[in-house]
């Protein structure tokens, strides 16, 4: 039988990761073109960089959640054999989908955090040309949040089916 403590711990970590990813999407950096009053050039001024911290926090919480599930289930490859049947087949499929959604979520969160932290240097432009203020595209952290949500659901189902297949084994 699946441990309720493990399920609750994983759900809490996944909810925190999801919340941080959504917060990162809402607070991603934006840039404004500002004209220097003393000189005749324009530059990019960026607002707060809090979304990078939220993205890294979501990354770490999701990583911890995945580590707990894989440690408890012994990453599916180690440990005693599982009884053949529907629970084992579902556990195998969910194991693959769990890792796939986890990697996509982690890539989105890590790439979003890295790109959000990158600010173009102030560049002087003459005449009426405005600088190119590069920022993170809208939706990168949202994609990370969506795949965090999918990963949370799949990893919990994986753990439940793995536990069911493990507990029904009779040597």
C-alpha cells in the first residue's frame, strides 16, 4: 500500500513548485526604454528580478518531489520484482511519462530563470533608434507550471501503481 506520508509530502512540494512557477510568470522582468537626461542616448531599464528566484525555487521543489518519489520507489529498476499485471504495466507507462513531464518542466523552469536573469547591457544609440530590450518570452514559466502540474499528477499515480504492484508480489 502506498504511504500516505510520501503522497502528502510529494503533493505539498508539487503545489509549492506550481505556485512558484505561476508567480514567476506573473513577475517576470520587463524593460522600459529610458532617455538619459545628461547625454543624448537611450538605454534599457529593467524592473525587479524576483521571477528568477521564483523559477529557481520551483525548479528545486520539483526536483525534491521527483527525488522523493524515485527514492521511495527505488527508481523502478532496483529492488524486488513486481508482480506481472495491470498495476505493473501502468507503473511502467507512468514511470516513463513521469520522467518526460519532469524533464520538460525542469527545462522550462531552468531556461526561464536563466533567460529572465539575463539583461542586455546599456547600449548607446544615436539619432532616433531605440535599443532592443530583450526580455523573457511570455509563457515560459507558464509552460513550466503546466508541466509541473502534469508531473505532480503522474508521479503520484506512478507511486500508487508501483506500490500496488510491489505489495501484491508473492515470491
